[in-house]
């Protein structure tokens, strides 16, 4: 039986299972699926999949069709890494730090406490060694990764009670995304990593005392202000959390070069589109929240200082115990140091002046 007959009879799933990547011809319609880690109600996060799929369809003249699936439709929110790795689904869109339990190194493809901001993260990925290093890491699980979205710096979350000092963190049951829990637990916090669609219920029932998600636009949709009135900033554990598109490696290698370029370009477009939406929508949403009685607070400096020390202690420990982490983090941290010199000189000084003016 020749190669074409195998592909025709087995289909994509069968070919992948057999360890063969088909050479897809642009003349026939190719249909793939992307599984999201987010519910459809979060139109910025889940919506990024729709933006990506639409752009792929447009650039392929309707020959490459991608259907989008919310968390729970094809697999659980946190099941997408394994789903793409084993070929159950061709693609997924997720926040890589969700998988820090498998290996903390995944978080470096998303966000770590006191890490790169969104522009720095994009610069490291595309102009630094970020994409090269993370792709070497993902190759171990049969995935090709693409940056696809960034929320920008996030808020610090919703708390039932005011946080005035470090002692108020002791025993606090806090839903925080991904890797941040490894740092906050050193301050006495009891971290919990649960999907976005389950946070409100846990906060309402008192299963958790506090929760963070993204920022005002999403938080208003999720209604956290109804059960926790104190809203803190900044989310120092997520200065520029990047989301990723995961593509099954064998499936990607089987695409013609034209389709590979389309996937790359559509992901880059969606990457920009997500943050543009958050930057445009967060302030109107924050004004609405404040108008509904939300109490805004900055985290006390002692909490930021203690958290910064705790984060560096965690990173030092991982450098000693996790070779994959050490290889990527050493490059990440060197880029952060150099980038912060520039941002501190030009960006921060200009931003500080403009934000002090009455426009």
C-alpha cells in the first residue's frame, strides 16, 4: 500500500498514531481542532482561538479550517497539554504555567513572579533565545509552541478581607495561577490552582478566601466583586503572562510550508490582538467596578519585598535541581536584567511623566 492510500484510509488520527506525518495538499480542505483552556464566556481569552482560526481560514482561502472548542468540550481545561502531546487533538490554546506541576520550566513560557513584562516577553521570544529554548523543551513532549496572546500585567486579585501586612497572608486560601503558588506558599499562603470557570463558585462558598484571574475586563464578567470587595494590584507574579498555541509536532511537520507559515502568521496576529483588547477594555471595566463599590488597594511594600526574596529563593533552588529550568532561566534572567536597564531609562520615565499629567 502506498503513502497516499495509507493516509486516505487511516485519516489524520490514524497516521499520527502510526508515527507518520502526511504531506497535506492545499487543494483539499484540511480540518483541525483547537482545544482551549478557557470558557466561551471569556471572550478575550477563548476569543483568541476564534481570531486565530478566522485568520487561518482567510489566509488559506478557506482550505484550512480550524474549529474552536472551549474547556470541557474535548478535554478538561488542564488536559490540553497531554491532549496535543498524544495526538488526541491537533492544537490547543493555554497558559503554559498551568502545567508547572509536571515541570516548573513550563512557567517560563508564560509568567513567573517578578518576570518579564509583555513587551519584554515578546522581545525575548522573537529576538532573544526564548522561542528557540522553549521549542527545545517542548520537543520532549512532541509539541511545537507559538506565542499567542498576552494579557499585560495583571491585577493582584480579590480578597474578602483587607491585606495590611504579611501576617494577613498566613493560612490564606488563595486561587492563583500556576507557578505563583510555589512562591506565595513560602509566605504562608495556601495556594490553589483551579480553572477560571470554577473560581466564582469556590469564592462564593468560602472554599477559598481570595482569587486572582486576569484584570478588570474579565473579572467584571466573572462577578468576583459580588463576593470579595477588596481588589489588589499589581499582580507581581504575572507582569506579562504569555499564552501559547500548542501544535502536535507530527501534525505540524506534515503540513505544507504554506500552511506552516499561515499558522505562524495567524498566531502572531492573535498574539497582538489579545493584548490590544485588554489594553482597550480594562480601564472602562475598572471604572464600572469602582462605581459598584469595589475597594482598590496597592499591596503593601513589605509583601512585595518578601515575595521578591521568596521568588529568588525558589529560582535558586530550581537552578540546583532542575537542568531544564536552569538552561532556560539563565537566559531569561539575563535578558530581563538587560531589558530592565532600557525600560527603566526610557519607558518608565516617560510613562511616569505622562501618567502624572492632567490630559
